[in-house]
C-alpha cells in the first residue's frame, strides 16, 4: 500500500475489540480514516482513540460502501460469516479473529513471526487469526521444527477466563466474591478447573482441542506432525499457560535448543528454576510476547522435551497478532 490505509475495527466494543484499539495506538499504526463498528446495541456510543472521539457505527450490509482498505474483525463467527465476504467484495482485506475461516483452504491462517508468506495467498480477501491457544504455541514450535523437525506434540492448556469474554470474567469475579454464576461455563470456575472449552465433538475431544490440532498442521505446513491436546479453563483472569511436550526425530543439545528459542522473534526465555524464574500468567498479562521456561528433557522418549509457554491471550493470542498481520499488509 502506497498510502495510509483506511481502517475499520469491527466488534470494537468487546474485550478483543477494545484491545485492538489499545494495540493500534501503542504501535502508532498508520491510517488515514478510522471507522469503529459494532452491533446495534453498541451503536451511538463514543470511543476515544488517540485523543479523538469516534461514534460507534452499527455494522450492516452498507458499512463497507465507503472506501476501506483493511478491516479488523472480532465480532464472532456468525457475524464474520455474513459480513467478511461483503467487505471483501468491496476490496477490503479482512483480518478475522473468529474461527469461521481458519480451516478454509483459500484463507491463510497467519502468525506473522511464523508464516508471513501465507498472507499473499488470500484468494477470498480474508486472512484468519488463529485460535489464541494455538498462536502462542506456534512461535516456540516453529523455532524447534525448523531446527530439529518435530515428530509429535502433546498440548495441555491452562486457559484464562478472559478467553470467554466478559461473561467468563464476570463468572470468576462473582465466584471469588462468594456468588457462583454460570454465565459462561456449565460449572463454577472459582476454585475449579474445567476440562471443557467449547463444545464436545463426536470423537470425545472439544472443539478447542481440535482447533489446536488442525491449526498446528496448517500453520506449520506439515500434516505429518502427530498432535493431541487437552484444554482446560482455570480461574485466572488473563494469560493462557500451556504445558507442551515435544518429541523430535533426532537428538539435540539442550543448551543449543534453549538458545534457539531465545533467538526466535517474539519469544522470551525465562528458565532459571534454581531462582524460581519461569513464565507466569500474572507477569505475561498486558504484554505482547510469548514466554517459555521449564525447558527440560523428556526422559520417557528418545528425543523429547517439556516446556511451559505463557502469553496474554487477548493480546498476542488475538489483538496483537491481528494488528501484526495488518502491519504486514502495509509492508506489501
């Protein structure tokens, strides 16, 4: 793009949408005109961005009649299914944060540090932002797969309630105050761990678990990697934590492997257990990086490691990754 783009933020009043605006401001993202869009119930509200007030527009079939170059969507799958193609038909490049388009073969699924080249293959004018729990795993796994070739991955996640939006956050707040509610979950979340994120599928896995499996293959571009997952909601407000077990085809030097992770863009290694240094959700919250620690050999297989991976699911897992994709579009 030779000019500053006209930018739209769709779903701008939700948890991720408001973070879109924070990250755009922090990154000093260049734009000419900005359009703030949301559902009818948020239309007419005022949003302040870079010291200027914007009136929230109601998203409708004519929202993209105006000249818009890039639209950042975080309004849910059904909204994206309806409006992303309308936007794309008007020449808008949509970066969508829902699960609607992720496995569409004509829609690139992008983590900019991992597979930015995929952005060029947007046959439908839509780019998909991966699932939050997948995104943070991709940075360390890409670093290791390029150097050592991964044979198998086992995910166990410990996911924050912010991944469920305002209802999840409210359930935890209410539960901690002694008043359990089930706005987002089938059971109370305070003092609990729920091995149930999204709906159960016929194979016994949840949709969240299958997202991690399928998206790992698509982003790394290698269906030969064996992947399994168990995803768990925990009583933490922000930042997802993951125990990732990785098996390689060949042996490795552990110090070299640790340095390979430290050298990868967007990864910060925090691995000094003697001094109680390892990634923590409370420290990751509000940041854009992926933190990796507890890096150690898995002695139960010939060539394996365990690692602990933490990132802010609303930032790197959603808003930051989306804005980074938009930044790649500007570079084009």
